[in-house]
């Protein structure tokens, strides 16, 4: 008995919870609703009343399923669209997606797409400030925010937006150098969007973004840009090579100044003899005497130093290099 009570309580909780989710869905739909009705003046006179009454009768007969003799008064508005209902050609009501009933003789429904639209502008020939012809491919993302203005305020909002974008592209990019267009593509696209957004709002449209997809050059211009880039890289390599030669000369000068002492020269003599002793074969070495050292180096205490004696055995064990001081 207790288990049955628990099951009943669980079922009640589920039933109580499900309608809350449905209400939340209805609230979201209500926020996005565009439904609105404006007061419309009814057509006075016998003709207007007769046509309105006849349409109501025919619409009632058209509601019968499989009755193809009379028009169906119900119109379907797909999700993502809204309907603008006009009475004798005069707009008076906005309806949301779903099923709506109209008078087949006196009312008409105009469907307006409220989704984000994509318009591609390809092959726009533009002359830059430095007299270079380029081809621009761009994309516009936009959507309608005021369906009444977009439908009744302008004849073709998509064409108007495209033509305005083309003109703005020529105006903005034509005042820039080719290098600026290549490097600042995103900034130029944002500037174009800012300019177009003002008239677009007057048409009931919001421009989400404008992207410059591609910049195409002629073959001769591509060769010219390639040769210019190659020349620039060659000039930079020459500058780097010259700078390295200057640095090398400075280091060599510092090394020469450091080695311009008797003690340093004696160390180099010993290193040279040790290097030659590692290889087999007979060798003849001419070594400077102490008189030569006194001639090439400045007079001082180091000039009177005797030349070193070296005795180095080679790999075979019988190779000996010996130098003995014979100076005065």
C-alpha cells in the first residue's frame, strides 16, 4: 500500500513539472512575437460590403476538407517568417508563424523572411588611390528588424542594400593605397559597415557584418608585386651581410690588438707546432729569432724575454720539434 502511494506521488510530481516547461516555451515564443494589429478603416459602401460578405461565405465553404471549388481561407506562415496582412491593399496586421485565417477576396498575406540573409558581392572592380585595379569579393550578413518598412518603405530592400554596399566599397577602398587595403582589411570592412548601417536602419534592416572575402590582382600586377618583394628581400639580405662584415672586422681588429704582444705570439707559436706535430711526415719550421721579436714588438721588458723551447713527440714516437734560444 505504501509503494502504491509513492508511485502516485511520483506521477503527480511529473504531471506538475511538465506544464512548467511548456509555459516557459510559450514565454520564449511570446518574447520573439511580432504580432501586432493596427486600426484599419473598413471600406464603406455597397461594393466593399458585398465583396467582404462574399469572401466570408466563400472562405467558410473553402474550410471544408477536399473542397477544391473554393479557396482555403487559412494561410500557413513558416517558422522564421512573419505575415503582413492587408485589407483591400492597406496593411493593418502582423501575424506570427503558424496558421492564420484571412478573407480570400479582401485580404492578402505577404510573407517576410526574418532570418539572417547572406548577400555575396563578387568581382567588384575598384581603382585604388595609387591607380591599381583590383577585384573585390565581399559578403554582407543582414536581417530585417522592421518588416513594415522593409516591405512597404522600399521596393527591393535586398537590391538596395547590395547597390549601396557596392558604392560604399568603391568610395572607401578607392581612397586607400593598395598596401593599406591588404594590411587593414578588417578595419576597412568595419568602416564600410558603419557607413551602410545608417541608411539600412531607415529601410528596416540591420547589417550584422561585412567581410572582404578575397582580393584578386591581374597577372601583371602579381608579377610586379612579386618582383618588388623579391627586390626588398635582396636589399635586406645585403644590409644584413654588410652589417655582419662590419661586426666581423671589428672583432678581427680586437683580436689583432690582443695578439700584438710577445706573450700572445709565443702562445700561437706553440699552438702551431703542436698542431703540425699531430701529422706524420718530415716538416721544416722557420721560427723567428729574438732579434726579430725585438724588431716587430715595442721595446720593453717582454722584448728581452727568450723565445721558448718546445719538444713535441709525434704519433709515431720519433717525430721531434725542437727550438732552442740562440739569441744574445
